[in-house]
């Protein structure tokens, strides 16, 4: 995941540590502020039994505010990110865009590794670590997904999913402005992911800070470009795009959490035995 961009810190490890902690707290604080703002905005549950069942299934007590955030986000996207993504698709060949996606995925492998460890899945964590090593070296900094062909395909994990494997409930559905679908649990997880990503702590000098800016911006544009047709089609065909996105997000998150929970493979790879 591409996280927030943080200001450079001093080179001394002892001087840097308090800042790293502060930044992690700040990342959590952004999510916490949104959650606290919404805490008093929940609509009361309906009285009708059928409507109540639908209300509970959607898990969206803040629907009125979420829909406003959705409308704002879609309008901003229409006049900003979407045109940029369209120009990017027009100007950049598919193979180059695929390489950018591979690099973004490789750069996120440390977060996947740490959250796999947190979920108590050493085999998955080992796969993520091996993927990062192979792609950073043989894959030219992650531009080529060599690890996939070596038997280490990518798998998704993040702090929100790890919390799910711990039994933490998702909490109400949220649609965060310019960030998209989420939940109370995943909002907190996002703040943790920011703290886990080593790329958010690059020091100044040697062009690393510039690289981090470019990596985050290009990752955002590339991700939007990957979903141009799908989102356009959804907006065109779905009777209620907001509800469709909400349902798809909740089902996907549940499926991913179940996949992690049910992964009981041996710690060592199959070829070792």
C-alpha cells in the first residue's frame, strides 16, 4: 500500500525513533478522527422487521453521510484523477504500466510480511519475504514479478485483515473521502499499515524522498488506471453504484480474512520436505 508521505528525519537512529512513533500515532489519529466524527451520526435502526434485516446486513448506519462522501469523491475523481488516469493509459504502454504495478506491489511486500506475522501465519510471511527479496534483486527493484514464476505468487494482507483474524469485528461500513470503502476496523488498520511501511520513513538526501513522492503518486495513478473500465461500467450499469461497491467491498474483505484464517500450510515450503 502506498502510505502518507512523511517529512525527513535526522540520520541518528536515537533521534529518529521518537519521530517514527509520533508518525505512527499520527497515522492512527487520522483514522481515529474520522471515526470519532462519525460516531454521533448513526441513523436509528428501522422498526420494520424486513427493513431491520436489510439494515443489519448492509452494516451501514452512517449511510446518509457515507453517500455524501461517495458523491463528493466521485465528482472529484471525475474532474481530477480519472482524466489523469485516462491520459496515463493513452500515453504509457501496457507493459510499462504493468511494471509500475509490479513495483508498487513489491514495495508493499514489507507491510504484507509484517501483517502475516501478526496474523500468526509464518508460511505466508515467509512467502512475502522471499517475494520481496527475489523481485528486488532479480526483478530489477520490483519492475518484473520474477517471484511469481518462481512459485511465490502475490497474496493480499493488511492490518485490517490481521485484526479480523484476531476476531475484531469490522464495525460499521464507512466510505472515506478520496479513500473509498472502509470500516471502523479497516480505518484503524490503515493507520497501522502506514506505520509498518518502511518507505514512509526514508531520510532526506540521495533522492530517496523524491522517489517516495513519485512512488506514491504513480502508484495511485496506476491503480486508478487499472480500474478505469470496471468503475465506468459499474457507474453505467448498476442501479445503485454506492450499494454495489459497498456489497463488493464487504464480501471481498470477508473472503480475504477467511482465506488467511484457513491457511494452515506447513511452515516450510513443499519442496523442502
